[in-house]
C-alpha cells in the first residue's frame, strides 16, 4: 500500500473531518448553482407506449452482466402477474399494469437504476463507493463498500439491492447502464435487443428533444410530462407515457430537489456547531465558576467585615478595660503612696511624740535613751 | 452486610447469572450463525428494508438512551451543578457501555464489519451524514472511555494517569457535548435524504433537532431510571453522598425533563404546522402519531412536572421509565414503523426471532458489564484515596 498523493490528501481530509466532524463538499451546500448534468452525458429514453412487455431486455441484461439464472425463464410471461422490483439477481424488471388503457391493452414499464444527475446513493455513501461518471452511468465500487446499506435507504426509486445471502463478500447490486459496454462504444444490453424502440440510447439533451417531439406529435396520446427530466433533480433514464406515471409504478410525489440538497443544510450545521458550541459551553462554564467565585467572595467579604467589626469592638472593650485597669492601678498606687506617706508621717509624729515624752519625762537615764536610738 | 453474606453463600448460581448465562449462550450461537451464514440467514431484512431492528433499536434507540452521560457531565462540570455530582459516574458508565454496544451491534449489521474503519482510512465520503455519524461514534466512544477511565484507574491504583485525565475533564466534557449534539442530531438527519419513504408526520426538516432534544429527555430519564435500579440492587455499594443526592438528582432531573419535553412537544407541533401536515392526523398513521405525541411526550412532561412539584419519587421513577419507552418508540417509528409507509402490508418488515434474540443478547452483555464494573470500581461511592473528587 504505497502512499500516494491522493491518499495523503485523503488522510488530511479525514483529519480535517475529525476536527470539524465533517467537511462539506462545496457546490451542494449553500449555492444557487443548478447542476444540469455532465455535458454530452448519455441517457436512455423509455417509451411506455412502445413497450410490449417481451422481457428481452431482462434476458439481455442477465446475459451481458453474467447474472445468475432466473428462477423462471425469461420467456415465461406469467412472471408479469406479480409486481416486481430490482433484486440482487436482476438489474432490471418489467412490470405489467392492467386496466389503464381504453383499448384494454396492458401497460408495461421497465424498472432499473435511473442514474440520477445528482445521485442520492452517491451522496449517502460514506466511503464514496458510487460515482456519477461523465458518460452518464452511476457506477458502484465494491472494493470500498462496507455494507451499511444507507444507499438503499437513500434511493428514492428503490433500486439498489443487497446480497444478503453472502456471508463474506456481500455487495450492493444495481444497473450500471452497461458502463463498460458504453466505454467500448456499444449499446447497453437492454437497449441493444429492444425490438420496438421502446428503449432509445443517446445524449441526454438529444433524448429530451426526441421525447418532446414524440409528445408534440401525438398530444392526444401522451401525457405531457417527461419523467426524469426534473424528478429528484433529473435522471439519465427518461420516460414518456400515455398513462399517468403514478399508475405505472412511478412516484410523482418525489419532487425536483436533488438528494444532496436534502441533507446539505444538516451538513452545513456541523462545522458551525463544532465551532460555536465550545465557545457557548466555555462561556457557560466561566459564568458558572465566576458566579460561584463571586458568591464565595461575597461570603468571604461579609465574614471579613463581621470579623473586623467584632475585632474593633473587642479592641475598644480591651482598651477601655486596660484604661480602667491602669486608672485603678494608678489610684491604688497613689493610695498606697499616700498611705505609705501617711504612715510614715504618723510614725514620725509618733517618734517625735515619743522623744518629746521622753524629754518631758525629764532626765531619764541617758544610756536608755541612747540605746533606743541606736536600735531604731 | 448480612445480605452480602447471603449472596456469597449462593455463589455463582444466582437467578441473574443463570438467566444471563442462558442468554449469552444463545447469543453466541446467533453470532456464529450470523457471521457464518450472512445477514440473510438470521434477519428478515430485504431490499425494501435495508435497516431493521439492529439499526432501529440497537443504534437509534441505544444512542439516545446513552445520552445521560453528556447531559449529566455537562450539568455538573460545565453548568456547575455540584449537587448532582454523584450522578456523573453512573451516567458516564451507562453512556460508555451504551456506545460500546452500538459499535458491537454495528459489526453485526453491516455486511463487511472488518471494513468499518474504511470511511476514515480508505475513502472519505464527507457528503454523507453517515460519515458524520461514524466520526462522532468513534470520537465520542473514545471521549466516554476517557471520562470513565478515572474510576477504573482508581480501582487499579494508577494515580498519575488518573490525575492527567481528571485535569482534562472539563475539556473532555465540552468535547463530549459537541460530539453528542452532532451525533444525536445526525441520526435524525440520516432520514432527511428519504422524504419519499418516511411518513410526512415523522419526516421534517427539523428531524435533527427533534432527535437531539428527545435525546436530552432520554438521557435525563435514563439517569433517574437507572439510579432507581442501582438503589435497589446495589444499595450496599452506595456511599452516604450518593444516597443523599439520589432524591435531589431524581427531582432535579425530573424538572429538567418536564421542561425539555414541553419544548419538544411544541417543536413537534411546529414541525407539523410548518409542512401543513394537519390533515394526516385524521388517518391511521395520524392516530399513531398522536399516541406518540400525547401519550409519550405531553403526558410524561405533565407527570414529571407533578412529580417534581409534589416531591413524589414513585411518580418520577415511573415517568422516567415511561418516557424512556416513548423515546424508543419514536426511534422505531422513524426507522421502521413509519418508514416505507407506502408499501403494502405484505412487504412490510417484522424482525426475525434471531434479530430480537441478538438484540436481547447485546443488552444482556451491557447489563453484565455494568454489574461487573459497579461491584468493583468506585462508581456509586467515592474511592477513599480520592475523597474530594466526583
């Protein structure tokens, strides 16, 4: 598995897709461009008026595509009793519709891949297994198919079938418009054997003119509508009919919007969500943490101011108490000093008194008087 | 303690183990049958119904029910609703197991499962909504695994690795919400490409929005539903925080679900009005649509509101189960019941017993894994070594 430029770019693409979850293909998303098909692409015109229901197209398809033997031979027209769809064994089926024509003749309509100009299957495939070729056919690449079968969900014409019976290599099966034969310059198998020109192969724009001419030539006969000109954005298989298309198994309620346009809006929203959701969520996160922080801060502030008030009050009380204490102490000191002074005074007075008394007492023995003086 | 002792006495032969064992054996037989015989051997899928029960139930409903992970982690880690913190791990675990089962189921459903990485490595079909689905499944499964991993790493004692993941948790949560938004909505957007096949009452250009909003409902309801289950069967594993927060979570989430369901109801009505599809309401499909809209959107919105307002836990739990069922019904309606509504009854799909059996097998695997993890890892309790987290 050599690393080619294309693969490397593919990986880059996957990386980009992983980060933005999807890279939307331009031109399909927001654009007023209308894709009208590859220039000179091929198409097939199926004229229901001319179809006789011989089933030779089915047989030729089976043969050129090497499909398995059918359950009943192609010559057996009783198969037409039941409505059929394309299967893993049949790229194309012809259905019969009775009671639609005044003449009583049944109507036959061939069903196969319509090879949309903007195919739903290709738009839906997450491994790009389907390609709209410039030649017209929508082709399938089984080498990358995972087997998710989203193409079958997406196809408005209910064409792709799946090999449910295969355990190991099941594939999606559908008409290829005989792409290999077209590349060889041959007609698609079914067209090559049609005996009544109910199937005509050619350039799509030429076939649209052919169809308009046929309708214009017999306006009394044909329904004035080319099925596939605009259905689902236009297809490379065109139909004209003398009976209402919806009575011949073709849905008229599909609209003209090509399949990719149906999902373009949802895909376009992806990178926007990837880009803006983190901003929004980050903002919500910051707001919620900020709110928490602010609430926390407010609480802190309230606590702080309460604490400060308390402290101030305590300080004041303390100051007062200490002042009181100091005052009291001073008083006590003063009192003590006073007391001491008073006492000292008293003592002195007493001593003087005692001396006087002693002097008054006259000539008491000297020694006694001296002795008492020395003692004190 | 005593109940644990009783359980220990019974050993391996418990009713859960016996039933789970039988289902697992059946599932292994079906698995061998599927991969040896192909899809055709076991399924009723056909060319009209490329997607059946495995997509409608296992993928579509499975992903919606796994939305609890992103809803809860966003509520706690982004919106800062710390009172629901104990609901994060169980919800992440359920989400992780749900997504893991979706990926396993996809291996059964696609034709060549060994090619599932092809959209990323071989050929990038970026125009496909399925590419978006695939990218989101792959990335979100990784994110869920990382979000779940701290519980496993606490169990295994990988402190350093755990710290790295815990520090990344906000980033992971935001990435998870982005991926879930894209992924849930893209499952609805898958059907945008098939307006001709899905009944107009269910088809709407708002399908991606419907799928995302209803996934939020599914996520909220699943958290309530699952916590009532774990409270019954794993009460011995729950710590005090979890027991205390249990009812807070139930009532808070019920209120959120009531509002979201009301929004979803009006969005659905607007969907009908925008496309002017009123006349379809008078048809059989219309009656079925009204059953879904009134019975499984309006009614649970109302019941959730009453339950939250009057603090009726039983009613909230019942409504959670009811609304989970309603979301499953919606996914089955879109992918199977209202899909191919134009086909005659004889061509409609009904799953084979093997498909149903395989789905039951996968759900059982999820339950076994849930039980294994919850009984071993710190999901319903905080690990003593990491008390502040979770």
